[in-house]
C-alpha cells in the first residue's frame, strides 16, 4: 500500500494526518453551527476514534452530528450545568447538547471525589450521545483510578427470546490503570456489534454476519438494511440481554433519565443521535486496596500476563497499535466518506 505522511491521495482512499482529521472535524462542526467549546470536545473524540481505527465512531459520526443539528434536535451551544447532590456524586446536565463537553467538565470533579471517598459517580443527564466510551474510561485511568462507563441509546435491539427492539446498543466500558504502559480497557456494545458497524456495511453494500440482526418479520438476515429496519440482537444471548437491561436501568431511571425506548420515541423518526444519560463510576485503588497498592498491582499484572502470555490478546491491544501506527503514517479514509464529510452543510 502507498505510504504517506498525510494529505496524499490514493485512487479510492485519502491519507490524513491526525491533525488533519482534527482540523477537518473542527471545520465541519464549526461551519455547521456548533459553538467553539462543543466543536473542540466533539472533534477531539472523533479524531481519537479515527486515530485508533474505530471506524464506526470516527469521521463517519460527523454525518450524524450534522444531521441531528439540522433536524433541530441537539443544542449546539448549551453549556453544562454542574451540581453536587452528594459528596461522592457529581451530576452534569448537558442541557440537550452533546455529551462530550459535559464529560470534560465533570471529569475533574469525578476524580477529586473518587480520591476523597474511594468511589464516586458522574451522572451526565439530558445529553445527545454518539461516542465510543473508551476515551472516557481511559481519561479516568490516567488519573490512577479504575473506571466504568455505560449508556443507553435508541431502542434498536431485541431482548433474547424476543423480536421487538427494546434496548439500545448500550455500550459498557472499563479501564484499569497500570503502573507501566497503557491501561487495560474494554469497551463494547451489548448488542452483537455497534449499530454504526451495520450502517457502515449498508453504506458499502456488504452483507452482515448471521446473528447480528433479524428482519422486520423476526427472521435472521444478512442484509444490513433489513437488519437496521428489523432488530439487532444482543451478544451472549440472555447474558447480554440482562447486561443491557442493567445499563438501561443504571444509566436511565437510576440517574433520572431516559431509557432507549424513551429516546427513540423522542426522536420520532428523525434518525438523530440518541438523547439520554450516561453513568460513569471511578474507583480509587489507593483507598480501596487496604494500603498495599504494590502487592495488589503485582497480582493484577500477573493475571493480565497470564492472559497475554498464552497468546490471547487483551482488549484495546489492536487499538493501541493502531494509535501508534496512525501517529507515524496518518490514517486512510475512503474518498467517498471524506468527500461526504467535507461537504456536510456546504
Ligand atoms: P467490538 O465488538 O469490536 O468490541 C470492542 C471491544 O472488544 C474493544 O475493547 C476491542 O478491543 C475488544 N476486542 C475485540 N476483539 C477482541 C479479541 N479478539 N480479543 C480481545 N478483545 C477484543 O465493538 P462494538 O461494535 O461492540 O463497539 C464498538 C464501539 O462502539 C465501542 O467503542 C462502543 O463504545 C461504541 N458504541 C457506542 C454507543 C453509544 O451509544 N455511544 C453504542 C454502541 C457502541 P480493540 O479495540 O483493541 O479491538
Ligand atoms: O453505533 O450503536 C452505535 C451507536 C449508537 C449511538 C452511538 N453509536
């Protein structure tokens, strides 16, 4: 494949440096009316997704961001409102803007409260939410804390044993800080796959694997459009279904916010980004670990080594490799996607 340092053009792909991905995102978002703080927060996350080769949550997401703005759904400049209902709780009302600025502003409070109490919760409410969760749990791990994040979306996913959508694709992410190197991080949808991945299959005319979705008649399908019109399936049968139910409850009614069914009803066919809450939990190993951090860390490392030592890969390993490669070589983006994104709102 053609090697490039950024900005070079191939026949059907274009190579962009990470800075170019960020600048493109800023240009599209600001030109379409997002305020400077929201533009920066959204562009950072989209750039991180593209850089780490998370195609379903990279530049492609700009299309939905602009569509959601043009549909009059998301507020492009509302500022987050921060409250402190309890010593270990910070609540951020995003006021119907995207979630990312609310997270950025809530994070320092979450970290400070976790380091004081051993555990703390950040509840983000009233936010449009499109992003992958790993940047957020990674940011918690950078503070030396273990982190968990979860969020509903729109009701696209049928419960195990059913055929009608109830759940969102409901991602859950976890990060564990390690003394050397990158944190241990996983971040996945509780559906078989993120909806964005099926949308990318539809856009490029590729069939989806069996088991990802059923059609509107409840029959298994490998047709991406039919799967999007029918219902997606949870991973792990009833186990994924139960996990997804937990996410609906904890990142919905527990924090005074909507379920995926309520988000979908609000959307009323506009096909905008889901509107709901997000729950983040931070845990401090220094406070919870009985004063023996180095012993505990050694136990954790031995367990992680026992996974990697037998050739099994740790989640995020692919992503960290992609990050290093992108820093050296830039990222390759399909020409069609690049053109569509560049012309958004033009
Ligand atoms: P995957 O099914 O690819 O699962 C992703 C996770 O599993 C990553 O941590 C990945 O690590 C890890 N993983 C994948 N393959 C392996 C393997 N063979 N061995 C070990 N670990 C592995 O992604 P999903 O489609 O479920 O989710 C993709 C993204 O979509 C997530 O970031 C999620 O947050 C986001 N999303 C966001 C939603 C929202 O509402 N905001 C809704 C749904 C999803 P690696 O990255 O290194 O491959
Ligand atoms: O890909 O499932 C998804 C998704 C939903 C909201 C944001 N991403």
